[in-house]
C-alpha cells in the first residue's frame, strides 16, 4: 500500500476531479522578492537559494516554458497545471501579473493555476484577479510560504514578516473564495517537534485547504550554507523528520489535501542532509510511520479513508 492509502493527497483530488494525475508545469516569470530587492531586506531568507528547486528559465516566455515541459508522448488535450513557482509570484505591477497569468491560462490544455508567494505580498487586487480565473472554471490555488508560525523563528531566518501577515492573507483569500495551500519547513534552527505541532495547530485554526511539508535543506549559496559549514547548524535527521511529518499528518483532518509531505534536492546544490538527495527516502520513512501508528486524521474526529481508485501524491 502506498502513501495515498493513508494520506489525502492532491493526487487523489486530481483523480476524483479530472480522472487522472495532473502534471505541474513550473514557471519562472522573472519576479523578484521584497526580501531581496531592498524593499524589506537583501539576501533573502537564510535558507533560500531558489535555484535549488526552480528548473525553469525566466529568459523564455511563459508559453515556451509550458511547451518545454509537456509530456512528448501525451495524448492531445492532456490537461496540465500551470505553477508560478520561482520567488514571489504575486510581487509585481498588477498589469504585469495579469499579463503573465493570462498567458499561462490561455493555453487550452491548462486547467489550473497555482501561484506561490509570500503572505505579505498578496494585495486584494491580486486576490480578486486570481478569483476571476477560478470563476472561469479553472482550478486555482494560492500557495503561501509560511514555514513557521513562530515569530522568533521567522526573525531568525530573516523572513521579513510575522505570523500576523499570514493570518491576514488567509482571511482575505477566504473572502475571495480562494483555496490556500500553506508551506511549512520542519527543521528550522531553534525549533523542535513541539514547535512544528504548534505551527500546524495555528495554521489549522485559521483554516487551510492544503499543506506542503518540507525538510530543511542546506543548499549552496544560502546563508545557512555558511552556518552549516562553520558547524553552527545541525540538519534534521531522516528519523526525526519522518516522525514529525507523520504526527502532523495524523493531526490533520481528512478534508485537508497534502500537496507534498517531503522534498528532495540534487547535488551539488544540496549540501545537507544527505538523505534529502534521495527522492523516495523521506516518503518511505513517513509511510512506515503511518502504517504503524495511523494515517491522516488519526487524532481527529475525521480520519481519512482511502478510496480504491485513488492516485499517488501530487
């Protein structure tokens, strides 16, 4: 039995809604970040080097980036999701954002729009714009990088905003009818399992539609890389990450979709932990815990029950 036997993954949702898993086509529209361009600060978050996960080329136009990632052997009309992933994809002039999003959703085989951003960079005008695509029948998700609800941690990693900014963004997104997927990092400096549980509780308390869990990666070019090389930073172990991730899953009501439960990065960009260089190690360790101690919603009144035709994680 696979992960989706125990977890309500976004892949399951794709199967229910579209009859298949959907491939995300990641986009780099050349946006920056207020924590890099001097608006809030420079250098970005201490863990960040966007090249560790971004495979897109901002020098190409949106249509060209989409075309380069489509499955060459796919049947005509195969549906895809457009994912504005790199940096802060709501950080720009309204007209620029509108043009970039419109170019993506103009593709006839694009059935969804995912936009990754910071909670302090989502004005109501942009929320209304995203909601307009949803009203046209597209699958729209606002992905908010929170990472931690602990303001001390957010200051420590030079995040540039506090938990209040996230709470405000979620409330306003809700008023626009948008679905929110929240990113959380397990293993940030100074945090432990109790901090992860507290962050998760606060996020659920505000209401959330989806979650992405990530182990902390130490990647070259980041501030944390220098801290790790100086021996001042201990990366999360596979055992600790799998335990904490599985516990968060068990505390999550069944209706919340997990878009990701772990992540990996490639060397030489990845410096530590070593287990994050293997695509399936984290997922299999989490699966072992879920099989042994219970799956999603085990600690809640709404445990997850898998359906026989569910698909794999999104």
